[in-house]
């Protein structure tokens, strides 16, 4: 049976490429902003590009914040991409005083001032950590992924870091814990390596 | 560390692929979806799709083509051709584009860079600058609409950066399609003047040209003819760049 991906539509950036990538891998994608509709899927994906504060506001407008938390609590597969990773943290320097989803303890921080350009945009290599072993199955250490971001996540618990990337500083490029996987980079724009990650994610859905 | 990109450019005249020589003589090369599919299998770093007739005819790049390409090419996609408003940009982004190339519109309305950059983020806005040499050898900004554009090149690119362009796509009209090498002086001059990434285009003939372009300050190298008409592939460029010690994604 084809696996069904619930793709959260909350007005934050382009979701088409994520949708096309999962379809390319043989899944059905339901793009929706309705918790009831998303709840019918086998796995839920939170994509997104843009501002942390706007993202939280748009999620809560649609009750998707509560939905995300209860979905994750249920133990079913969940994936966040880019802003969809940052929103899982407790807070962000991009929107001081505003609470994030708090799925991971820790912060979303701005890249420190340096000669390096922000946003960090382009192809960069990741170093896979033990927490990412299954998620990155079939993806060689040092593979390149496509990044576009000005903020990065810093979880309190280093053991949830699935891979790291280096851009002036070393930062967490993906987090993984139980049923939750989230990437700072865009797997849907990262050619074969990105598709492998999405394929691995689909495989975490039981048959 | 970020990698230097190798970017094939696919030019369209509405619905089919073509390649020009010095912006005029055209050769038709068939279906854009097929061409994009080949680049996808070649694992390129980014693809640029440009409709070079859209502005002239008051149209914009075909959205069906964008979404078909985006359906099977899982890489950053940059599109341009006749995009004049934020609504135009929104609609191509919704079809799967990641960045847009602005060119003709900027000659009339440079402030559109600021407006679009504010709305979509500088990372989304690529300002394209076509340059030719005037009779006395000075570089000047070439206008597709055929009208006079008097702003000196360096003033123009500084203005584009100031207004919020995230990247410059720099093309040499004289070198376009000839495969005789990039205009390295031009690349050097432009890259020295702005701090945003400069994507070199126009004339690449061999893998070593890619190295020279980066040595002269280009952040990325773009090409079309050499991939359409010779057996050189994007990977050949990257291997040469790598062996010269430049960071690339292999």
C-alpha cells in the first residue's frame, strides 16, 4: 500500500518541492492545514521557510502547534525541514520572548558575526553522528546537502544531533530522537543524498 | 565550507530550448524537460532556466515548464524571464523555483530589487547583468529591450547590491556562445566591486576556464553551449576545480 504523507500547509514558503520529492519516491502526499485531515496520514512533515515568529503564529492560527505536539506524542513518524526544524526548539533569537514547540530542549541562534555571509546558502558537507546512523543509512559521511538559513539550532542534549555542518562554527544540521527527525538543510533540493534521506524516512513508516 | 557551484543555463524561447551566439544567432535544442532531466542525472549543483523572449513579448516564463522540471529535478532551481512583479515571483516559487533572475525589469525599475528582496529574502533574488564592450572598449550594460542604459557598469552593480540583490549573474554578450573562454577581466572587476556572489557566464570552453573564473573571484560558474555541444560535463569542470584545490561538491 502507498504510504501517505501529511504535509503541513501553513503559509510558510514553498512546499511544492517537498511534495514532489515524496511523490517521486512513491508516496501519496496530502497537503493540508487541517489537523483532522493531516491526522489521517502515516507520517507528518513540517516544512517551511521564513521567520520563526511568523511560523509559530501561522501554526497556532491553524491549531497546528497542538496537532504537532500530539502527533509527535503518539510516536508516529514526524519530519521537520528548515524552519520546520527550528520551530521544534524552545525558542529563537529571531523572535525573542516567543515560545517554540519545545519538542527539543534548546535554542535557535543567529550565526555569529563574521566574514562569512549570512544566510548560509549553498552546498555544504555534513558529518554524521551516531544519532543519525539509521537516518543517514546509505548516505556517506561527508555528503553534501543544500542549505539556506540565517539561524541554526543548538539543542541542550548533544546526543540528539544526527549530523553537524561547519560554517564558521560547527552547528547541528539535523536532529533525531525517537520518531522525530528534522533537518536544517533541504533534502528535497539535495539531489540523490536528499532523496535517500526521504526514502529512509518513508521506511520508518510501518507496512 | 560552501562549495563553488557549477550551473548549467537552459535558455528558452517560450517552450523550447535554444542557444544563442552573442545573444543573436539561435540554435534550437528541443524539449526543456528532457534537457533538465539529463542535467539532473549529471548531479549538477543548480539549474538556471531563462526565457529570453518573455520580456520582449510582455510574457513570462512558462509555469508548466517550471513545475515539470521541479517534479523530477531535486536541486535548486533558478528561473527568469519576464518576471516584473512580486506576484510573478510568488507564482514561479509556488511552481518549485527557489530563486528568480531579474534583468529587463531592473533597467526600468531598479527599486524592484529592494521590493522583491524584502518580500522574498535576498537569497531569492538574482540580478542578471549582461555586459558588452562599447566601441572604445568600455564595458557597458546591455539592454535587451534595445534602449539606452547609461548607468556605468560598476555603479549599476553596486546599486543592485545596495538594493538587496542576493547574487549577480554576470554575462558577457561578446563571449556568449563562442566557447572561447570567459571575459576574466570583467569577472575580476565585478567580483572586486561587490561582495555578493558573482555567477560567471558567457564563453566557458574548458574545465580550466572554470578554475580561472573562480580564481578571478566568481563564486559559481555557469555555462550552456559547452554542455549542449561538446562532451564536457559539469563533473569534468568540478574535477578540474577540485584538482586545483577549489572546494566543490563531487
